C-alpha cells in the first residue's frame, strides 16, 4: 500500500508518534509527500503495510499511504524536517539529522518542552524553527494514531524574530491539520504550555481522568503552575493563551475567584476531549517506558535555580514520575494528596510574613500566639493533606520494608516543609526501624540557655501491613480516622507545622533536635539508647504522643514485662497421679500470689495476660508459663515489685520457678522540672484562649526513658483524639490546629526564656 522508494519529499517527519503521526496524516491527506522516520521497527512495518491509520473519536478509521523507514534504512538529503521525537531523544535525533540536512533546509521542533536551543546548537540557528503544539493524540497500536481532537499549533522564528516567509509557507501547509498560525512569540506559548503541561504531568501520578484530578486538586495544580510562571515572569516572557487555557489566572498573586473560573473552563474543556488521560500516563501505565517530562522540565528547573526561585512542587511531581517508571502499579491519588500538602511558596497563598522589627523590639506574646494560630488555621487543609499522605504509608513495627519506605518519605517531606537540616544522622537498628536524628539551628533566639529543644516522635504503628486496604484514611467533618492517625502520625504533622509557622512568620525559636524512631510500639528496645544519647545535650524534650482527653501527660507508669516459668515433672495422670509434680498447679498458686502484689491506690497494676503449659490432658504438666505486664507509678513501687518477683518460692518443693524479663520502661514521675514545663504549657494555652489540663496515665512512651536520664519532658503534646490501638482510632482537625499552635507558642517562648 505504501511507497518505500526513497525520494526527495516535501516533509520528513522524524518521530512517528502521536504528534508526528497526526501532522503526517494531515499533510499526506492534503497531497504533500511525507516520509516518516521512526526507530520502532514494528511501527514502521505497519505503516508500510497498511498505511498511516487515523482513528476518529467515533471509532471510524481512515488510512492513507505514506513512506516510512527506520533511520538505518533512510537515504537521501533532508529539507523540511518536523522533529517529533520525545524530548529526551532530541540530541540523538538531531545528531542523525545534521549531516543529512540541506544547506537551505530547516528543523521544526513540534515537541513538548524547550528544545529549540539544543537544535540550534547542533544544526545552526538559521536552520531552526520554533513551534508550539498542543495535540491530544495517542499511538493506539503500531501504525495507528488515535485522533485527539482539536488543539493548537503555533510556528515562528526562534528568539522572537519577525515572522518569515518560510514560517508563513509552513503554516499554510500545516493548516491542513487545523488552526495552525504564525507568531513572533512562540516562547510565550511554550512557557504557557509548560505550566499547563505540568498539571497534566501531575495527573499521571494517579489512574483517573485528567479533568477530575485537576478539579479535585486545584490548590496543588495552581501552585505547581505558578512555580513555572514565576520563572517565565522573571525571564520577561509574555505568556500566551491557547485552547481553553489562559495562563494569567495561574500566575502569582492572581485573584482566587478568577483562578477558579479559569479552572472551571479548563476542566470543562478537558472533559470534551476524546482522550481523558495524558500521554505521560500512557507511557507509564501502558507502554511501561520512561517519560519525557522529566527531561523537558530540566531547563525550567535550571533557570529557577539560577534565579533563586523555588520549584518544590515541580520537583516533587518529577520525582514521583521517576518512581512510577519502575513501579506503575503504585499510581495513586494519594500522591496528589501529598502534592496538595506542599506549600513551599508562601507568597502564593497571599499570607504575608510579619513585618520585621528592629533589634530588641520583641513582638508581644499575645500577638505571637494570635499570629501563629491564624497562620495554622489558614493552612488547615494543608495539614490534613499532609496527614492523609503520611497515613497512606503503612508503617507496621514488624515490617522493615514498609518502615524504610515510610522513613524515606518522611525525609523528603521534612525537606519540603522545613528545608534541609543542619545535620542529619540515620542510626540503623537491627530488626527494627532506623532512628532519624535531625538538627535545625536556632532562629532569632535570645534565651540564655542555647541548648536545643528535643522533639520526639515515632513513625511505626501497631497496625499490620495491609490494614489500609480495608481501613484507609477517612475524614468526616472535623473527625479523621485511620491507622495511626492518633498514635501518633498527627502529632508529627503538628510538630512540623508548628516549626514551619514560626519560621514563615519570622518568630524566634530555639535550636531543635528532631528524633524519630521506628520501634516505639514494641518497646523501643533497639532505639532507646540512641534516643537518650540524642537528648543528652538538650535542655528539654517535647514528646508528640497523643493527649489524654486533651490533657498533657506529666506522669507515666513504668512498665515491666516478665515471664514466670514453672518447671515440674511429668507422669501419667491416670496410672500414677501422685508421681508427677504439676507445673500448671504450681503456676496457678503463683498467679494467686502475684495478684496480691497489686496496689491500685499506689498506681500499681499487674496483669497475667497469657498462660500456657502442659502437653496433654492425661500427662501431669512438666512446664508452664505466665506472661506478666506490670505498671508502677513510682520508683518505690518498682523496687517493691522487683523484690517480690525475686522472692517468689514454689509451694510444691518438687517444682522450680524462674522469672525472666525486665522493666521495659522506667517510671516517668512528675518532678519539679516536669512541673515547670507543665506550667509553661498552661500559660501558652491561655494565650491561645483555652485552659490546659494535665494527667497521669498508665501507658508508657519514650518520655519515660528521657525523664529517667534526667531530661525534662513535656509529653502528650500531640494529637487530641481517642482509640489508640483500636479500630475506633480518631483525631480532630480543629484540635490539630490548636495543638500545633500550642507547640509553636511553647517553642517561641522557650526561645526568649
């Protein structure tokens, strides 16, 4: 059907994919000789055998003969070349084109991204033509292009030079496709497309229609686009509208109502397109190949770096796409939820920093608290989005792979929210999640005590891997549920946003040592020494465990985990019932003795949680065990219980007793330093307009280790909620704001005290 004889052609299209195939079909149908050059042998063979097939939106198929070849089989010179390869293939394609290009020939970049500069370096500026394309097409199968409907195509000379005769002639030919036009500001279209294209790239992080994802994640999409347009503005580029996309409402400082109207128009238009997912999504999910977008935004990031402009959201999108290249099955809207949470450009949301003050002019404490609360309230949804993204990462204490992945995510998120630390140390733990220690310098602190404040949390949860499958993060009004939201993922989100609020508002804060461990729920057996060591140079520690019905925790019981083992002697229980010595009988007698050690008035509990023993019902038990959980409120009680366990003696002298185990956590007593911190927190709460209670609780935390090491601790400053370790686990959105404000107010007070 097709003519494979090589001859001089009106157009050679290098790259017979979606864009190249669409333009080739239009040109060939209009009678222009077209040669398609592509490295995909199967695609070329199909083009030779069946012609170039275009599938319309209604499913109808039209075929047209074309000449098709691979680069190796191509012979002859090149004149008018439409370059339509992926951005990452530009150099290799132009290296192939350059020696074959006629002196009066030229290369038109009908590609995504900014490729004209590279092309000009390789073939010369006088043989380079700039173009902007917005064509929604796809390669459905070898030799077949799925039509993407109407789009935009703008052609011009590079560098904003006046429209030339060759551009006019080229546009006339390309109007066989649709509304092609000439312009002396192709750069303005390319930068506008870069912003729009970033939104489409972000939708490839999930498997859902582009319009729906953009609609549901408007804040992230707006900030992502604004990052790119900030670079364009700094370069003096005049952005141009195309199709249904007007770039102006997406620039910094644009009116929110105008921006929402622009989103409405854009998403409505996208829903009319026959293609509801991006080519980037198809590359990942269908073709399983690297995406070009990570290449063609390189120039944007380079320009931004040179100008000192942030590209936090853009980098996050590109990082996510790189991850998906190796694991497309991990596409998830949770990735866009995490993107929503990024707010690196504070100027974009219209929230100003506090006006700078002259040396020695401190902001009144009440105004500090009010400013912090106001800012956190402004970022309520960002905090919720952060918690959603964090909760979506399972981190069961016994799943080392999940813990590693969660810690990697946390490191990236902390960098995005707080910037890189002054120092970071990852302390490996055998058979447990690693410990992360991050140190951040003081900012504007005037306190005489310059030692850092320790912020303590854990990223492991009690919830087994897979729990998220049937119990994901869920928000209903002010209530959030999900595995680990109360214990203690919301606490870490609050701590980070407290620090961020102080830094953005320019309020003072002390140096901070952030410590996160991954085995708290199993007793911190592998991490407690590293935890204490990290806190030795700190003036105090704030532990972001959940509150006790809103109260901070100023005392926690010590915890002992012991096993009582009884060894007897076996015998046939029926034939010789008196011959043996029953370990089970002896264990029963000892359990009755153990229950006498309880003293609830003194805060001492002893629970025999698991018992086991014997082998068969007709055999006198030779061995039996009881597993004990002991909680004590004072060190005196700890010593009493320890001595009582050491003094246990068998009732049946033929049996032997052995007590193993130890005190898992020391007692956390309300000493004078803890009381001072509690008073400080209460005074900070009053500045925020509410009273703060304190409580003594039976549960232990890593605060127990720190208090025992002589480090003053304020515990339970984290989430407000209930249901730790239960399917009823809940936390409150409004209280996330209040508790983050409390932590920030405590920190800024310590910076001046």
